[in-house]
């Protein structure tokens, strides 16, 4: 999932903006449902085995993408969430949608962290973007592994996403994805540190456990 309105994510989203994001998400899911149903009808109407197989594969792929979108919907406001459980659903959806076919294994070490729902959502958006970045840039045509680790010392919550891909050493030119990630980190009152090595890369997100400690 990508959100082009980076500035909207960089501030504090209140109830009305989050409801708008939820409504947009609902409409997108309806479009996914319509597209999947259209493929299903086309598959039922064709007798060619090759065409039926191709349509069924496209149907499954769209269903998996819809599951990722569903997992990243903004949750109810003011409802506390277990961050590990929230991310587990996101990681399962990402694995089914795109990682498994590429031979990339995604592992989550969830920790024991509870966050307000809107903050969980932002962390999940960051994790999803980092995992997708690894898939696009780190592995080329081969497989590999991505590790997501959540930890806390009581005052600070950390989330590290690392891969064993073949990234070039040095800091690559930032793109839209990195701008989105850093905007989300600022909205959480934290920051993100990047490391790029020939043997892999990692991004470490650190945010305050108590949102009242930042303005």
C-alpha cells in the first residue's frame, strides 16, 4: 500500500481524516471484490484449460492483494492494539501476496507491545513499505529472508526490519517510499535509522512508548 498524500501522514490524524482513510479503503476493497468476481465469471464461461488456469491464477493473486489491503486498513480509533498480533496479520498477508512466490521468507519476532490503534496502523504501514522495498531491491531473481523484530525498554519501542539481500553499500538515493516511511516515523514522534551493506540492509524505527512525550 502507498499513500501519496505524505503531508497528511506527517501530521496528527484526527477522527475525521481517519474515517476518510477508512472509507477510501472500503471503496478500494469493493473494487477488488468486483475485479475478482469479474475474473471468476470469465473463468466459468471459458472452456479452454489454459485460459481457465490463467484466470484462476489472476483471481488468486488479486484475492491475496486484497488481503494485504484489508490487513492495512486503519483500525477503530482509541482501541488499544497488540502490535505483535497486528503485524502478524500484515506479515501473513504480505507472504501470501508476493513473498512466497519469490522464495522470500518473512519472520516476525513480535515482542510484547501495546499501542493505540492509530499508532499500530502507522507502524504497520512502515513495516509493509520496508518489506516491499526489500522485495523490490534486495533479492533480484533469487530468494532470501526478511526479519521483523519488535522490542521495548519501557520508554521506547523499536521495530527493526532487516534482510539478507544483495543491496549496494552506501546510502541509496531516497525515493517516494523512503519519504513516506520517514513521514510516518515523524508522525509517531520518532525516527528511523538506515543501514545498507553488500550482505543486506536494515531499518530501525524508534518511537516513544508514551505519545504524550512528543509534541
